[in-house]
C-alpha cells in the first residue's frame, strides 16, 4: 500500500500494522510486518521489517533496521542509525503483576546503535556517539564516544 501525505510519498508495506495513533512524517519507508501503535516518526525515516514502535518519538532521516523494539519513553533525535535487533527498555524494575514506572531514554542526533545492542532505561546516548554491536548500555554515553561490551564501556576509536 502506498500513502500520499502532503505531496510527498510514503511507502507502507501492506503487511505493516500502523495505528491511527501514529504521527507520520513525509517520505517514509515502513517495512514488512512493522507494528507501529503509537508515537511519532519524522520525515525521511526508514523503519525495517518486524520493527515494533510503541509510543517512541523518532526524528527525521533516521534508519531503523529490522526487528528493533522502541517502547514509550524513548526519544530518537534526527539522523540516528539503529542496527537490527536493537532493544530499548523503559522500566528499571519490571514485574508482571505490579505497577511499572516509565523511565525515559534519549538518543541524540547522529548517534549509531549497533546490531543486537540493549539500551537500558534512563540513559542518554550523546550526539555522534557509537554503540557497538551486542553492547549492553547501562549508563550515559558521552557525545562522540565509542562504547561496546557488557556492560558497555568507552574505547578508543580505531585509527
């Protein structure tokens, strides 16, 4: 299915589920089986197959790969890359039967998140920072730094 919004084309795969609660920008690509049930996606952003967005706010010109999970409380600024199977969480002490507390997370402009990374709630990933594949981010990441590992720690950029 192709939607036209304000003279700009958005491609939304026919298998994607997009709630009326989503605020969509222009020139978007929404891949197969994406599940978008609340939040905002900025202009020129690409959302990969099987991605779930449940209340997150996503900026412009972002690239979100397949199987990513972005819950409520997550803010992704402009020009962010999120690799496949990256997962964001929004509660520090989740329980099935008790009240949960939403904890906000922010990824600043131009940052990159590697494949399979886990981003714990309450962190800020600084502008231009890079999170390596498989990292578990439990603390803030300073702008322009490279982190990887479990827990993620700062490392020197390769030459």
